[in-house]
C-alpha cells in the first residue's frame, strides 16, 4: 500500500494576513479554510473548514499588535490545538517575529522568563516545529524541545546593501555592543569597515549616554539591529553618527515594531532612511513614514517551508537569499 | 496567615481586595503593565520563595490578555521558587466553549454590539455566530490592506474585534465561512427586525445559490466544526506551572478531568439558595425554571433543596423537509401542544427546507413567581427569551439567578428591556458597570467569602467539601 498523500496546508492567523498571502503566492498553495474569530465575550475559537488529517500543516502568525498581541498568541495556540485534535501529521508554527523574545532571562528577582513560557505553551498547544526569524537571542531555540529553524534576514539585507550602496564609503554600525557580532558578520561579508556605538542603559527602552567607537567621517553609515521598537536608540545613534561627520545614516532592522510614537520620532530624526522587513504588518506605518522601506521576507519563509516539507536542508538559506 | 501570598490580576481587583480583607492578609504587590510593543510585563515585588501563592484572575474583560497575564504570573512565581501556586479563577475562561454546531454556524455568542431601540424576544432560538458584518459596517476593504488594520493595534476596545474579522474578509479561501456567517446574520436580522423581514428574506433567497451550509457537507465532504478549547486552557495552565486550581460553578463538571492537577470546583448554589429563601416572598410557591435542558440538573437540585416546583424550557431546532415556499411570517405561534406550551417560528433555510425552531415550556407557571436558574449568561439570548416565554404563559414575576454574569455584546440592553424583573448574579466577574446600567434590576451576590474560605482551607490543608453544601 502506498503511503498516504502528505500535502502542505498553509494556515494563517489574523495577525499578518498580507504576509501569509505572499507566502501562499510564492508556494503556489492556497490558504486552508481555517478561520479564527472571537466571540463577543472575547474568547477565541477557530472554524476548521477542511480536513487536515495526516497533512503537513504550517500556521503563519507573527507577534504584533500593541493591544492584541496576546489575542494573536492565543489565536495561534487555539489553531494549533484544533489542528492537533483533527489529526494533523505535523504542525509547524511560522512565527516571523517571536513574541516575548526579549523577556528571555531572569534579569531581576522574580522576573518571569516569558520567552521560555511561550515556548512551553506553544509545545503544549501542539506545535511540532518552529520557523522563526532573527530571534532576539538565539538561545531561545534551546527553550524548545522541538526543532526550531531560526532564519536570518542577513542574506536579504546583504543583497539590499549591495544593490543600493557603493561599498567604498560604507561603514556598518552596530547601535549597541550586543549587536556587534551580527554587524561584524555583515561587514565581513561585504568587506567594509564597521563601527560600534556603546551605550550606557539605565532602564529598558531608555537610553542615556552613547559613545562612538570607530571612524565614520564622510561615510555612509548603515545601522543594523534586529529590531526597532521605540526607536530611541536608533535616533540617538543617528545623532551621534551625524555629529561625528557621517555623510548620511541609514538604519536596517529585521523587526519593525515601531511602538508608541516611534514613527514621529523617525520622521523628526536625522536618519536618512529606515529599512525593515515585513515580519510585522506595516502598511499604515508606511503611509505615515516616508523614510520607511520594506524588504520582503516571504521568499525566504516560503523556501524554508518548501524545504522543510520536502525534508531538504534549510541551512542553505542562512547564506543565500532566494528571490 | 504564615507563608500565604495572594496576588491579583487586573481582571477583577475589587474581588482580590475583598478576598484579602476577609483573609486579613495584605495583597502582595505586583506591577502589571505593558511594554511599549504590547507585551505583558509582570513584576512581583515581594518575595514568594517557599510561599503558598494564590493568584486571583477572573476570565472576564479582555480574556486573552488576562489569561496570558495569569500564565506569566504563575511562571514567574514558579521560577521564583514558590512552594505551591494556586490559580483562583472565579469564572473559568473558555469554560463555555459551545457545542459542535448541529444546525448553525456556531452556537455561543452572537455579536451584535450596537445598541438597539427595540428588542424582540422571539421564542425562536437564535443562531449565534462569529463576527459578522451586521454590527459593523466595514465597507469593502481592498485586498491586502490588512496591515493597516492589524498593525496599528491601538484603539478602543470595541475596535479590536472587528479588526480581526476585517482581516478575514480579505481571505478568498475563507469566503464560504464568511458567507455562512453572513447568511446567519441575516437570519437573525430577519427574526429580530420584523419590519425588514421581507427584504431580508429576499436577500436570503438571492444568496441561497452561492451559500454553503455549515451543517451540510461541503464539496470535499468535510463537515465544518468549531474548536473547543477546554483541554488547551487546562494544559496551558499546567504548562505554566499551576499546582492547583480553584474555580466556581464550572459549566462542564467534566472540565476537572482535563487537568492532571487538583481542581476545586466551588458552588454558588448555597448562595443562590439563601437568596431565594431570604428575599423572595412566599418562596415555597415559586417555580424554579431552567432556561434550557442542559441546566435542568442544576435547576432541579435547587428546586429540591428548597422544596418548590420545577419547570423546564426546551429548545430544539429541526429541519422540516419539503417546504420550499417562502417562509411563514416569523413569530411565536403560541400553539398548545401535548407537553405544554410551545411557540414556533420558522426560518427559511437556503437549501429549500424550513428550519423549525421550537421553544417549549414543560410545566405550569400561570400566576406563579418564576425563578430562572442558569450558570452563565453571556449574550443573554437564552435567558431573555425564556423570560418572555414565561411571561407569555402567565408568570407573575420573573427572577433570573445566574452565577456568572458575563453580559457581552449588548446583553445589558437586552436585559434592561426584557421581561426579567430581577436579575441576580455574583461578582465572579466585575459587575460595577453592569449594575450602574441596570440599577435596581441587578442584584450582586458577593462570592469573595466563599473564595476566601476556600483559600484559607486549602492553605491550612482542611477539607473544602463542606463549602459545597453550606456556602459561607
């Protein structure tokens, strides 16, 4: 008897339907008829409209929303639980921006390690595999007992820089010491110089004093970070770079959260341009911020899904960007 | 009390305060907030090392937010070396996951939140459904504009929900589900606004060709179903590290079986019983009524305990074949059947046959005081419909006794205009705004004493079962 057919099913939560559609177009697979909704009492439920028995299911949901990040999280777990109940063979959570990734350590007494909790909750809900992108700390992979594919936006960023900028007068800058490794790797691959901004941080989301290490005079500076939240760091970094004689400053980040008044800050800042991926929905912010530019990550996610489904190696994607 | 720590979530701070006062203990300091990106942040101020921690969080308000908050607090206490963490959930979230729908899009909560001037309390069971366009006019958003909606994330609470639904409208693959939801909404609007009934019937007929019925197998032969998340919630609580759960009047007693940890299910029955005995004049003469067959057992046990009569309202929805004509005018027909009074209304099903909805009262309530007993009122459709049927059958006065008053959507407005003369509920969920809106019509019973006593007994290792019968 031949093995039963094992098809891909793509599902989307409500957090970032646009990205799901892009992935679905790239893979040429429609989104499955599974709909998450809320009752009036705000409990989440999901209507499963087609069979997923013995299928290889991918649930696309990103961590976003200042008011409803927890709704989307519950939604993802409800969907995965429903899929498990309906005998899906393998459930893969595709989470471009992993929620609660920054709460990954017990940095003060009685602080919750929420990233670990989320990892446990996702596994409890029935997730067998996780695809994510540029985890804030790659150690979060260790919080899971299931395989985690942490993809990198780096190849896409490299391509973007190569296409747009002349590498002769380029300096890659890390806005904090934590990102030095990421920035050094990009600078090596582009064969350009890199600089570092050291910041003394008193509290989260608050930046106090910054010191530039390296020379940026008359150069185009590219600030690279994994996420831009309130953008305080980026704006201050841009100030420092401009004060030190930079020609212009561009910021490239993977996850553009842009919470609270980040967009206004960016508009007023001395940043020439801010580039981020569409790991989170940004359509309204694009309209409000003329400096914002988007790199599409759907090809990399789609290719990762395709490779995972066919049992091919995903590590190719760490260094190469599919188009 | 030594080594006892009581923490409260943001869902119901008044209840936490009240419980702490009764326990004569200080509520421990927790800073609950949000990071700028929306993630929940928890800071537990006092030490919990080797303490017996109780975390009080009700399943009300922004349920998912509150639930995640609870999970994070449990995990934080566990990582901070708490000896035992007990989740106290006066109203258990997701406990009333509706049944797998047998004839409708969904059972559960319909979603009209707009305030209406008139309500009809037809005796036809409604067809509650997911978010539909009826309450909100979305216009026709162009495809792929969802980012606008979902990323902004800020706004009034009421805007969050339609936003998520709006997102769905663009998904072509889900069109059939949406259509079904639309159709269901029209079914409702047909019933509820009689003026428009003709027009919506026409629309129904128009839609009938392209609609696919949820109850019917679709092209692939797959029957749509709606997830039930009871086990998920239980598993998540255990994963977060809860060692014990205390809750009240679980909708399904089987819920306890979903857990591998002890679950103490307290009962509000003694409190409700005391209310009947203390406040209802001539309570021996009243009739206890269950608004649906599912609650019959709960209602009979109260009727037995105080020694009064019992009646039952039964609703059913049956598809009657071979009636392809236009539907008869919706509305109660008040026929007298063998079993008792029943009222029927029929709704045209796009598949050509009629869906006959019957609500039947079993028992006699003429010239009697009726006490409706239910465990949870959400949209209030069931209970207001039941109250109307009772008044139609000659009931003098209708009390409604409900353990958990969720009152989502426009439930409060419905109740205000309904035949319910007095609504009694508990403060397992915050009732402040509700009682402001309903005034004297709403009586709130305090459950903090029962919960506090349960906490005290659990902490001291005493038996909790005594609370089941006597209350506190």
